[in-house]
């Protein structure tokens, strides 16, 4: 059986959570492809038996870039499941993902969420203070993520063994009206970009590796000049905080973030993803 795990991740938290989920399927000898959601996403899902869709949480909802990309994908009526990460309040993130997929997807087999801490660099401790000792995913959530694959496989078998199957509402995430109202006003692209601030490059630190443009940024907001120095299109920035956190030499900074520790706990999950 082949499983596709599509995920949006700015600094690697959700990417790592997706990896933990993948382990549960791989334990049962299933093939899992991890696919990072970026603005240029093109994926053929016809060869997969199950599709997982995940995202980090932006102020109680899935990033609007993500739902827009998913809305234009053809999920081939494949059974699917959902996952997300947040600082503890996922809000309508799972519902947003479900709504974006259900038009062309098959049965929703369930959902899971993981808890970490925020990746907004300006909210991290200042450089004059020690780095946080615990700033990764909750250990218990990682264990549950690995077990989640068993649950999904069991539910898939249940569907296959029934001649007629009605959707189980417990497998579909709930819609929260209060957080939805909040999201109407406070989750637009430019507002999320403000969590990063206007970005600059310290040319004395920049090694011209190009990772910020080719690997880190998911929205196409970074290009490279002829001399391979990053150039930022703030109108495309979605506030993932990837560039200011994951630049290997911390050459990218904003006024809000430069005096704070970068959130680079899962940097390899993004920087090494395509290697």
C-alpha cells in the first residue's frame, strides 16, 4: 500500500510530526512519500491508496495559502486523514483542511493534532538569555502519531469490508464558530507576515548558499540576485518564519527578531528534506 503525506511546515515542527505519523505506516510495510506543500505544488495522487494532509496552525486556522493550494488539487476520491500542529490551540485548522479536501477526496478516516511551541522568532527568548531546554513536540504526541497509522489502517479495512458505508461523523473534525469569527479578522496573509517583520540580509554573514530561496521559503517570496544574495518580496510572505529561523548563518533578520534565539530545533526536517 502507498501512502502520501502532504504537509505544510515553516520551520520543521509539522514536518517532524508527519515523519512520526509515517513511522506507523512503515511499521506495517507500507510505502510512505512525504510531500511538502509549497506554492508550486504539483502532485499526482493516482498512485496512492491513502492521503494524509497536514499543516501548522496560524492563529486558530490553517494558513490561507495552504487551503488555497489544496482546493486546487485533485484528491482522486482517495480516503484521507488530517493532522496539524499548534501551540495548544489548533482552533479550526483541521476543519479548514477537511473543507479544502472533501470536494475531490474520499472518506475522511480521522484526524490527529500535535502540540509544540510557537515558531515566531520574536517571541523566543533574547540572545542574552539561555535557549529553551524544551521546545519541541510533546513526546506523548509523537508516540500517538506513530500509533495513528494503525488506527487509519483499521478504519480503511472496515470501509473495504462493508458493501455500503456511511460517513462516521466522529472521524470528521468539528467546526468552531468562535475561532472562525476570530480568523475572519486576524489571519490574513499580511497579518501573518507581520509576525516576521520586514526582512534584511547581513551580507557579512551570508554564505550565498541559496537555501532560503530554494528550500526554506514555501511561498516563493525569496529570490536570489545575480550575486546569490536573497531578495524578499514581502507581498508573497505568508509569515511562516522559516527564513529568519533556519538560515544556517542567521544572516536573515528583521528588527523584531534579530535579538532573539532562532527556532531551529527541527531545521534538518526542512533544510535536508529534498536531499
